[in-house]
């Protein structure tokens, strides 16, 4: 796999050694069991896969290259380059400005852009309309387009489905930048619709089967279907793709459910005429991280700590999985751990930042599951690990722990 040039301050000497040891022992990545770092007073179970993925490393390399190659020029990020507050803050500190926020609200009017400026397209990609607006300002969008290759793969799948006259069903978060971008590319080639979860998919199934009047479609899916969408005709031939960071199990369940609905309506012998045989369009890193998290669920541990941006989709899904088994704390950085008596963390259900007192019991050995999202620097994970170690006096030295790991 390609090697990327990313700033040293995002790297973790400790975790780099752990990952190197695991890669040497398992080069084909078939072993998803966690790595155990046993410090005596505290045990950390590190997920087999976590941290920067291919697309994020590519986006970071291109963004910092843009800064280096364009001294004196105004440089804009279309929106957050990735969903990590530290990475975006680092770029802003070096003078990069935002054109939009993550929901598409304009921060810097496009009318202020000149051909001499630089615009960085984020890893999520962007809509065809926004790309056109930027190009009309004289900007070469392709120069610093950091759109993840796996997002491009989803767009290509949507185009392929459209060429075969299938309607594209997109499993994703409707307001997420990637889903908005994918919808834009999809509607250019075929009728398209966004469903955010299984609950909505079941409603769609009821419409396809005729148990819910087709006119209800426009209310249930308002703002999430292509112009001129007619459920009477557009839902006869369908194919499922997804936002690359969704839960793999949920996407598969959605595809399986819709296939069942189409079989009930048209018969098993005719299913290929009505349901495209699409493979899951999640990226490799999402699959690996989720599989590694599933292995963590086989453990007995006191808690799980997941590090990442609070608006990160892939990180939120890792939190969802961890919460099935562990008392889970979703934190953006080590700064959220104020002391053994207080941790601030994000509740994905209420979508609010909350505080928990006494999350570390005094004098008791701990076992902690530790992982992060695909947009989180390893350096931030190491900071969390070292901060907790500081609360646990008498722990074994790091070098001794690494020897045990070998």
C-alpha cells in the first residue's frame, strides 16, 4: 500500500511499534484479535485496526502539500477536511479558511474566490453543483481534490446502476457531506433515494409492497429523493449502495430486507430483473475497524474508550458497537479526561457532551478497551493512554510491556 507523508506530530512512537509488531506477525491481516498492553495496574486492549485510513492520510498529505506549494496564496477548505477537530485546527492555524461548514452553510461567499486562490476538496468529496461553482471562479478543483478513492468507487457503482436502469438506494446519513456528494453524483445518472436506517427501509418496503399508499412516499422521504421521482415506476428496479462509513451489518440487513420485499412482489425467479446484485460499498478501513471492534466485544473489560471527532460517522458506529458490551466513553482528546474523578464525553444517543464522575475506581486494577476512528491521529490515542497511566502509579515501564507483547 502507498506510503504517505504526514506530519510527525500526528504519529505515535508507541502505537507505531505496536502496529509494526502486529503487521509483521500477521501481514495478511487475518487476525483481528486485540493487542494487550499489560502495565500491571492497568491493561489496555488495543483494537487490531484503528486510526488514520488510506483516504485520511491521502487528504492530510495533499492539504499540507497545498500549504507548502502555495506560499502567499489564500487557501480555502471547502468544509472540514476530515471529521477531526485537531487536524482541521492545525490547518486553520496555518492560515487555511473554510468556505462552508459541515452542513453546507456558507462561511466565505464563493464570490470572494479568485483564480489565484486554492480550494481543497475534503475527503468526503463534494456535490457536482458546488464543484461547478468553484470551477466557474477559475479554480482548478482537481489540483487539491482529496476525495477518498473509496468514495469514488461508490460513485462509479451508482453510475453503473444507472446505466442498467436501476434506481439507486443510498444507505447514509442524509446531512453528511459524503452522502450529499454521493446523492449528487447518483442523481446525475439515475433516480435516487436516501434511507438512513432499517426503520426507514421498512417503510420503503411497505410502499414497494403496496401496504402503504405510494403518495405517502413524498412525506416520508421528503428532501431525499431525486427530482421527478415516481415510486410507482422508480421502485421496480433497485440497487443499494452506501455512505462508506456506515455499519456494515446494517447495510447488509437493508439490502437483504429489500431483496426479500422484491422476491415477495416479483418472485425469486425474476429477482435479478428487480434487484441489482451489488456488493457492500464500505471502504476497507471501515470494514477492518468494525471487524476489529467485534473482536473487542469478546473481552471482559471495565470500560471502553473511543477517541475521535464527535461528528465522525465511522467513529460513532464504533461507539455503537462498544456500547453493546462495555461502559463506553467517546472522547475527542485526552483533554476530556480531567482527573480520575471526572471525564467529559459525548453521548451519541442524546447527541450531547456529558460528564461522568468517578470513572476510574481508586486502588483497583483496570482493564480498558481502547480504539479510535479512521480520522483520529495515533498521537491522540497515545495521549489518552499515557494520561490514564499517570493516574495508575506503580505501572510497568513501557519498554517492558512492549517486550511482553513481542
